[in-house]
């Protein structure tokens, strides 16, 4: 049997091109695929400054808003609002949930950027409190499981004495 150490070459990471970024697939890009006509018409009726494109690498729709003052190498004049996907990251089709999300982040709903920011802070605090409550409940749950085990039992019922005493 050989006692030579097993060696394996180190994998060198390959550089990724700009197309790996969602910002590459902006509405200014030639040949980029947009939303279907029926949905693009609904989007233009909602806000003419919005556009949706398809990222073929991640296979997700991307929602954009026109910002003429924005200067960037990849997406001149466009700001990426969000990729369209479910909370777990899976594919989400184009439907009315996108309009609900757009309305939820719009100034029309909140009145000002400061009000929207306060709402986001409240959501963060709510999520933190839910996580803390869940953690405390799991601690209590585990304690509830442990506590009956420490009680004195004889056979199948409660005992008046200690189960640890008088064991001969």
C-alpha cells in the first residue's frame, strides 16, 4: 500500500463577465427581452417610467425605473428596483403581485421617503421581535419537555417521595 499523500489541484476561479450582473440586462441593452405586450401595456398604464426585462442567466424578470440623472457603465438612465421572484428565490410569473409590490414602495402610498423609511424600520423591528419570540418559545418548549422528567415518579404515576431515594 502506498503512503503517498493524496494531492488535488486547486481550482482556479474563472472570471465572470458583466452579463452575470442583473444590471447588465437593462432596458437600454440592445436585444434584451422585455415583458409580454399585455403586461407591458398594464405596466405603462401604471407608470410610464417603468420597464421589465428578462435575465436569461438567472431566468428572472427585472423591474426597472427610468432615472435620467443616473450615470453608470452598465445601465445608463435606469435604476433596478427588484428582481421578480418569490421569497425563497424561486421563479415568480408576471402578475398583479408585481403591481402590489410597486404600490407598496411608491411615494403615493407613503407620502414621503421619510415615511417609507420609518415603515421599513418598523418592519425590521417587527421581524426582530418575531425571531426573539420564536427563540424564547423554543427555549420554553425545551424546558417543558425536560421538567416532567425531573419529577418524582414511581411506576406509572406520581410518587409522594423521591425516585432517587431508597434504591437498594
